[in-house]
């Protein structure tokens, strides 16, 4: 196979530049027959001097003759049948140690003993990252497999054109991947992003979950070759979603370094983003990605453990007072009971995770007793106000207010869900022609249970209405029709 010749060889191992060894005798290229006999061999040092770029299919077996090229590491005694594991191998600590020992022996120097105390090494200064580059500019310099650019969202500040671009990955499982162009570049080329992309593309193929790093890279490479996007210049960079909203840019640009979607949702449940009462949300400075900004940190003082515990205790101690204020302000009993249940859940979480602090435990138990007392008082008042209704429905007369709400929610949700299933089935039968009945049932169940119902329940909960108002209106019908049509056409439409 004819390859392009290298023009510059500086002798330093750099796989990205096609330099894998710095001397002869470390590694060789072998050309094997169909019977695993060596037809020809060439030292890797000479091979890399003659060839500038090794194509991705260099090690692919010839299906007619059975012949195959592979790389064999002489110092590690192992075969490498692809360019990707070759790059990973030569950068591995074990290979580097054995290659250095071989070099020392070749030069007449005995290698240092393995158990010799390590010498202190001067830490090289961290390379500065140019975050003014866009993700596209970085990817145009990278020749590896890249997939899922259509799931990347790019944020630009319309008020300041010099502000660095920010990015977020919208794939399920990757939503906590965000940052500047360097962060997103390192994310899209790693196995986590590749795995989640193939999960999205092939939801019925459960083998993706068990594939290792090398298998995923091989699958990504085959996919890119098949789609003709293997070369950096052939990728569809225009599929990256662009956003020029100043509010969204400010939100992602000012996130703390430890931000994640899960922690953000928990903070919202706490009420308004966490604040000082949540040690997990203590500000860690802006996400400078390796560039330390002294101006942003000069006035920051990390709270002590005792200060954090005192802050949490004060927050928990005020839960009952907040509930009493809601009752005094005339807030509906249903909403107050929901707040009490949420506060009790958070107190149980504190007891499970911060049980070693006696002051916090005492405040938790005190607040729990007060909240349960308020809850009991509200439920007794409700029962005394509606004795007639309790007598009319003997089967439910022993239900508490909370149980009654749960029953109303279950009933309303089941009726709503039945309407959704009928609507989705009508759409699926038109779009998924040729699908087996069992497959269609599985798809409809997944769309309804995993996609539509959680979204509609969350949307209704924000309205703070009673569950008997959870009805399948024409507006919701149109929304379900639009979503189901788009989703089924995109993910499951049968090929002609």
C-alpha cells in the first residue's frame, strides 16, 4: 500500500504527527498471510520515516487473500490491529517504561531498578488554552471519528463578539457536558459521547452498553466511513445548533465549575437555586478551564465545616415557620400539604447524609415533629369541614387527604394516558407500516411512558391545579400529534 512520505522527523514520539517510536528495535510492522505466517516485516522506525499518514483501513484484512497488516510491539510482546489502539499503546506508561529500558540497554546504560525511590520532577507549566477558537476550528485539526454534532448547541454573546463561545451537549447522558470549545472538543471525541450517541441512534441495540472503549471507537470509525464524514473537511459542521440569546449565554457562562443537571434540579427543589444553605452549591469560581483568574478569587473565603452545619441547621429550623406563614397568608391546604411532604423528604435526605452532626440531627428531628403536627392539624380540619362527602363515599372514608390526592392523581393520569395511547397508536399505524405488532406495541409504550407522559405531567404540575383538571384537551392533542409524528419519523420510520 503506497502512503505519503514524511517531510519532518524530529525523533520525539508524537502519534498525532505519525511518530510512534524514536529508535529501531521497539516496534515493527508485520504483513501476515491467511495462515498467520509472517510474509514480510519492517521496523516501525523505518516505516514511519517512509509514511506520513497511516490510513484508517491499513490493518483491515483482505477478504479474498486473507492477508493482513498489523503492528507488533517488540518490547511489550503484543499485537495491535488498528491505528487507534496503536496510538493509545505508545502513550501508555508501561510501554514508555519498557521502551526507555530498551533504549538504556542499547546505549550501554543499565536501567534503574523498578523499586528505586522516584525522583522529584519539575512540573511543567500548564499550557494556556486559546478559548477564542471555535469548536469547528478545533475539529478541523482532528482526523479521528466524530459523531453527533447535531446534538451540540453553540452559545454566542450577541452583546460582545469577543466573548468566547460556549457549548452544551444535548444527548441523554451527556447533558452535564458543557463549557468552552476546548471542553466540548475533548468531550465529543471520547467514548462517553460516542456511546450515548449510538444509544440514541439505535435504542433497540443493547450491545452498545457493554462495548469497551476500543469497540466504540471502531464502531464510530466504521459509521463515519459509511456516512462519508471521516475526513475533517467532510463533517457536517452546519448541524451544530447556534444560539444568540444573551440570557442563555449568561446562564451557561456563569455556571459554577461543579454544575450538573442533577444538582441543578435538586437546588430548584430546595427553592431558588440552592443559595448558602446547600454546601454542594458553594461557589467555586467561574469555569476558567485551567486559566486561574486571581481577581475572581481574591475575596473568596471557603466556609468552615461548622459554618456550613450552622447554615443548614438554620435553614431546617425555619421550615415549620415558613409553613405556618403560608397558612396565615391563606394558601390552599393542598399546596401547603405538598410543601410539607417536600420538606419532610428533604429532612430525611439530611438525616441520611449528614447524620454525624449532632446539632443538625436535633434540628431535623424538631422540624420533623413540627411539620407532622401541622400536617395532622390540616387533615383533621379538612375531615371536619367535609363530613357529608366522607359519608357519601364509604369505601374511601378512611383515606387521608394525601391518599385522596394520590387517588385523584392516579385516576386522572390513567384516563389521560389512555387518550394518549389511542392517539399515538393511530399515528404509529400510519408511519410504521411493515413493523411487527409486538415491535409496534413496544415503540408505542416507550413513546407514551418515557416521552409524552413525563413531559405532560411536569407541565401540569407547574400550573398548581387540582388533578381533576388534568384533561386531554384539543391543545394537548395537537401537541401530542406533532411530537409523536416527528419522533416516530426520526427514530423508527420503516425503511422502504
